[in-house]
């Protein structure tokens, strides 16, 4: 196996840990809402605590990340992430879990940005979408294996168990990072790693192209994350899934995107990132509309709809992420990607809170003892509006020389 493939596998494993850690809370929603006796709004705070913490840490780290070797930065950040995740496993109450999720998010948000920076530095632009598609297949693996396995552990033991698994897995990934990720300091040449905060702000926020990239990122999150946190509770309370059957949604959707994610990356390299994003970004609005209006239907039909949503939503993530890596020069990419991650996480948190403010509960007629969600269809309309605006902003992005 080539060194490039090994690097991508290690980075994908690190990103898998972050994605599973972030995703597992959402399908655990029905269980956490029941155990802690919390409302949809309180649950949205639990989801948002991770993203808001990641947003703050991303802004802070942005002014220092390009001063360090990428490997050293990744090692330190991943150790912090692993410890934060283990802390979640031992949280005894809702409020303590809020705090520990914030700690994990502080490292997890920066981790995602750093992984993408390393891929962008290591792989030339003409092959970058394929590389990013490979690493971002970790989203799919987290869905097809991580989340179902985490739900199984939570059902077999308790909600604490998935976080214990992630902590143990994180220790293994830390070792792989130390052994297999090479030193990467090219971005620090010619004094680029010693830029002052003012210079970084001018390089990242003082130009139209990077600013458009940040706006594009924010709009995509509002077009995506308004509906994501409440898919699991909606499927239980409104469509009739049991908490155990939620596993099938992630098995099917994640299994499909394991194959489609690398394919989308290759298509984006061949036909153009912007064109592929436009196609998938347009098509994904159909399952968004359908999912947020679902009533009790046979499970296989619901799985077909959610599977299509997984494919199309992932299909716009890969090219859009690649597009954003090209709006800034390589010497400022770490800072930009950290700020971008901050914007992404803050927007995700706001999107979850927005959805939580709209949605209310009522006793479910689909499954005994569950709570149905009211107002989810309006959340879907909001997601579509932001998705449409993102399509227009995407046309304004330009590839920066030296990206």
C-alpha cells in the first residue's frame, strides 16, 4: 500500500472518530430525552453544545494552527478529543453531559479542519476531490458501522457505552497518527508560519473569495443541519420506528454512501466540482421535502427515502468541501479551514436551535409511549430555502492561485 493511501486511511480513521462522536448523540435522542426527561429544545442544546464549542475553539486555533507542523498539531488535538470523549462516557447527568460534550467539541471541530488541511496539502488539486472523497467516506463508515454499533451498545448496556468505545478506539488512532502521519511543515516555509493575527485576518477575511467560501459553508449547514438532529425522533414518534429500528436508517444510508462518496469525488475531479455540487445540491431538496412530511409508512419505503437522502446530501458535501479548500492559498489554509470549521459548527448549532425552537411535541399515534414532533415540515421548508441560496453562492467561488 502506498504512503498516500496509508495517510488517507489514518486520517479517515481520525475523522471517523470525530463524526461518530458527533453523530451518535442524535440517534440516541429518543433515549436521552426519555432518560433525562428533557424537551426537544433541551435536546437541541445538547447537540448544539458540541458545535458551539467547536466554533469558539476553531476561531482561537485559527491564529496559531499554521505556526505548527501539521503532524504535531494533529497529535495534540486528537489526544484532547479522546479525553473529552471519555469524559462524556462518565457523565452522570444532563448538565454534566452538556459540559463534556462541549469539551469534546472544542477539539473535535478543530480536528475536522486539520484533517482536511492535511489532505489538501498532501494531494495535488487535480486529484484532491478523490482524496477528500476517500477520507470523507468516514462519514459513511460512521453511519453504517459506528452509529448502529453505538446504538447496539447503548441498547445492550447504556448510553454511556458508545463513548467508552470511541475513547478506546481513539487511543488506537493516536498511535497510528504518531507512527504513520509524516511531518508536514511546508506551509511554514518563507516565514508563512509566523504571520501575526492581523496578517491572518487580512489573508482570510480581507478578501472576497475566502469570505464567499465562509458564507457558502454557513448556508450549506443551515440547508442541512436544520433537519438532521430530529430525523431520529421524527422517525420514532411520527413514522413508527422503534429505537432499535433506527439502526437500519444508518446501515442503509451509510452503506450506500460508502460506495457513492469516492465515486462522487472522482466525478468532481473529472467533470468539475461546481457542476457536480450543483447537480446533487439541487436533487437533495426532493428527499428533504419528503422526509419532513412523512407519515406512518412501511419501513422499507422509509429506508428508500432516507437512503436517497444520504446519497444526495453526501453528494453535495464532497464537491463543496473541495471547492472551499481552493479559495485560499496553501500557506493560510490551516487558519482558513479552522475559521471555516468554526463557521460550520456555529451555523450547525444555530440551525439545530432554530429547529428546536420551531418543533413541539405531542403524544404519538404511531408508536405507544413515544412523542410525535409537530412543525418538522416548516423546518424542511427552511432547509430548502438555504439550500437554494447556497446554489447561487457556489457560482461565485473562484479557485485561488497556489491553492
